[in-house]
C-alpha cells in the first residue's frame, strides 16, 4: 500500500482528470451558440444531449474525490506532532514489533517440534508397511511366540 502522500497525489491527479473529462464532455454535448449576425449552415434540429445527466455525474465524482482529498489531508501528521512524540511512537512500535517477533519465534519453534513428531510417526508407519509387505514377522507376532 502506498504512503499517504502518494495516495494524496493520486487523488489530486484523479481530481484533475475528472475536471478535464467533465469540461471535455460538457463542451462536446453543449448546444451550439448562436451569433446574431452570422448565419449558420446547419439549421436542422440537434438531437437532445443528456448534458444535465453528465453535469450531475461529474459533479458527484468531483465532490467525492474532493472529499477523499480532504480525508487524506486530515490523516497527515499535524504540525503539533513534535519530534519527541514521533520518537515515543516509534519506540512503542519497535517494542510491539519485538514482542510480535518473539511470539512468532515461539510459534515457529513449536511448529518445528510438531513437524519432527509427524515425520517420525510417518517414518514408523512406512517401516511397518515395508515389514508387512516383505513378509518379515512383525514385533507383535514375535512377542506372541
């Protein structure tokens, strides 16, 4: 995941793209302007364009992206965050990291022990199957005699 500044830059770029797209679509869909002294060659009726729908769509997109930008700006560290507060926060995070690392090492150690037991049991099972297939008497049959 990207850091907050990268997310903020991406949101601002997205906002700029939305503004450009909105202007382009609205220019494309806008009805031609009439000039009083100029006769236009095209006098036929233009089909109705959903200009109002586009305006609402782009307004909603731009408003949502602007709100996202505000949220990202609010999530940035404030100027009141002093070096001492940041250092204390880093110490706390390092302590939590060391505790998590110790727990992870313990889990890995127990997993290795369990793996050894499973491998040993599988080896015993394999040896038993080999003995029974080769016709060698099993230990249970030897103890009965």
